């Protein structure tokens, strides 16, 4: 009798031990009944996301924005913004020095536009403020140059008889930039799928390169004392129309991508 009782008692202890082991929660990150979890633990940290919108570019985690407000690329971008009033002032100086100064300012702005992006990527110096300011500086410089060129019609040879020659591509380019800025702002608020749809592509890069080249040529060719200035103007106008076509076509491509995302 005593042996049976002892065996039953031992079996009861082992059974209770198995139940306790199976009912105890595993040692993991899940909170126990007496533990609490803060709301921040329930939400993924956005800083770990690999999507950062900078002018429509996808950046890897190693290229996240730094916490600094004024980095070297941002200072270069601020310099481009400050150069816009100087561009306007020198444009209306009617001699070779004015033409040289205007062309030099615009060319320097184009170089720093490439340089600040290069430094931000290679030295990991990107900042949220710089990401916002960079496209603003570009659009200010391009729009100001286009408007200035339209205020001084081309007065050389056959171009005298075509007053709309520059306003047409200028309206197309400026209108595209305004529309694209609004579209990218809206896409950023809709999530990564829409942001990816408006990410900068090769068509947009060709548009920018052609546009900068055309405007530089047209600013330099304003000096009528240059040999062959008529040929330079014709080539500059041709490139400007090419850049206007690329601008409109790239906008159509972006809108098509957004439409496909909406359909899906």
C-alpha cells in the first residue's frame, strides 16, 4: 500500500512538472502577463527603412540623411540659390563683361549641382534640408535663366522674325517642373510604391544635361562679337527644344507609371 502511494505521488509530481513546463511561456521577446510594452516597441523604426526620397532617388541605408543642418553639399546648394539674383543683375549689363559674368555664374551653378550630389553620396553628407533645397535651387536657376532669355529676343538673322522661338520651350519646361514637383510631393505622401513610380530615371537625367548645355550656349552666344555666334544660337535653340521635348515626354512617362500603380 505504501509502495503504491509513493508511486502515485511520484507520478503526480512528474505530471505536474510536465504541465508547468508546457504552460510556461518560452524565453523570447514576447511580454509576459505582468510585462508591459510601450507603443514605440509595437511600431517599426522608420529610421531602418531603406527608402529615402531625395529628388526621387532610392538611397541605401548607408546613404541616409545625416542630422547636420549645414553640410558641405548643402552650403553649395545655398550658394546656387544666392547666385540667382547675381545672374539677373549681370544679364542686363550690355557688354562682354556682363555676358561673361552671366555665363560663368550659370556654368558654375551647373557644376556645383553635380558636385553637391557627388559629395552627398560619396561622403555620406546628405541632409534632409539639402534634399529639400537641391531641386528648389535647380528650378530657380533654370526658370530665372529661361525668363531672362525670353525678355531679350534673339536679334540675330532669321531669329528676329520668330518672337515665340524661346517662350514656347520655356513654358513647356517651367510648366513641366511645376507639375512634376506637385506630383512628387503627392507621391511621397502616398507611400513607397508611388515614390518609386516617380523616381528619377535616365530620361530625366538626359533632359537635365541637354537643358543645362542649351542654356549655357544661349547665354554665351548673346555676345554678338563672337565669331559664328549665329551658329551657336541655332545650336542652342535646337538643344533647348530637345530638352523641352524630353521634359514633356518624361512627365508623360511618370504619369503613366503612377496610373499603373493606381490600377493595381
